[in-house]
C-alpha cells in the first residue's frame, strides 16, 4: 500500500510542476501542445515499443484483455441503453458511451502503470483494445450518423495504423512474438527517447489544468455527464473487479492491475472526436474533467483495497 501511495505521490508532484509551468508561462502559449505532440508522436510510441518488445506476451494476451473488453462493453452498453430510452441521438449517445468506458490509457495510464503497477506493458491490453477495436467502431458510427465529414471504409479500417502509439505498441508485440532481438545501436536510442514519455505526459497534463473551468450545474448535458462519470469512475471498475475476481479468478497483483486500469478517467482525445464531428462537445469536456477529478479517490480506494 505504501508503494502504491508513493507512486501516486510522484505522479501528483510532476503534475503540480506542470501546473506551475503553465501558470508562470515558462513554455509560452504553445508549451502544452508541443509537449503533447512530442509524447504522442515520439516518446510514448518509443516507450511502448521498447517495453513490449521485451515483454512476456502472456501478460498481454491474458484474461486481463477479456476483462477489459467486457467491462468496457458493459459501461458503454448501459449509457447506450439510457441514451436510446431518453432519445439523446446517435452522435451524443456515442460520445457519452465513449466517455463512460474509454480510459485515459496514454496520458495517465502509462505513468500509473510505470510508477504504481511497476510495468508499462500492463496498460497494453486496454490501449490496444481501444485503438484497434473501440476507436474504429465509434468513428464508423459517427460517420454513419452524418455528424461530421464522411470517411471511406478503408480509412476507417486503417485508423489504428495511422496512430503512432498504436503502431509503436503493435511493433513491440510483433518483435516479442517473433523472438527477434533488436540490435543495441537501434534499441538503445529508442529506449532513451522512450524514457522521457512519462514526465513529458505528466507535465503536459499539469499545464492543461491551468484555466480549466468548473462544469455547469444545469443544462441539457447535466444528466448525460453525471451518468458517464458515474459509469466511468464506479461502474466500469466495479464490473472489472467482479469479472476479474469472480469469473476469471484473478488475485493479487493481477487483480489490482486490471481494476486500476479500468478506474482510469475518460481519455482527453474524446473531446477531439466530439469537436471533429461537432457533436456533444460540452458533454465530452465536462465528462473528462469530472471523471479525472473522481479518478483520484477511486484509484486510491482500489489501491487500498487490493494493494
């Protein structure tokens, strides 16, 4: 338990440093954007590649992947059922379902996997599942709902292959599966670049907290926002816990890993999706903010009970 709390403390301190950097304007107006792009396009793909290239594939292709898939489907399914009953519309319901189940496996998942769980590869199952399965399905639904610019079926199918994080993770899995040893002159520089991923991501996240406004207490999005936050912060980790312990018999560190990753907040890129399709932008923004705030006590409770 002490180790877990120390891990959270390390993360909190780096985020606080990022917040201070943003308040003082040390990196200028585009500092967060530059750090985010650096992490997304370079550092995080490198970290996932070097981590997964040496990983035991049984950790990735394990019951944890099934728990992730089923808990994601359960949380999204509840929101979709309510959305259909309340006639919230296809686009709005799709964004809300994503906010209820699509975890922040990149910005917060990787740092938590490194400092709390002790292994960055433990976030790989959820990251791969979201990038390869959830994202293409959601984008296809949004396209078919005519909420934004249509894309061809081919572009939808290759969406994961245009995501550098997904490419880095898949490349690492391929190397591990084939048993190929990457030569030192190639692996070592990539490993060095990957090591800056976690601090860069946390600093960028801290900067992003500057100027964040509190969610509105009233409005048409109030119920969808509260529902998505409740499902993301409580419903999804609870389902993951029941499935992992009761159905798949996971115990100890394995149980902690899968429940912690399920308790992560909604991913920040969901607001990008909402903005791109011009649908449910307020729902996405407020759900992400509130689930991020709620994830702190949720993760502490999970760590206290299972750590």
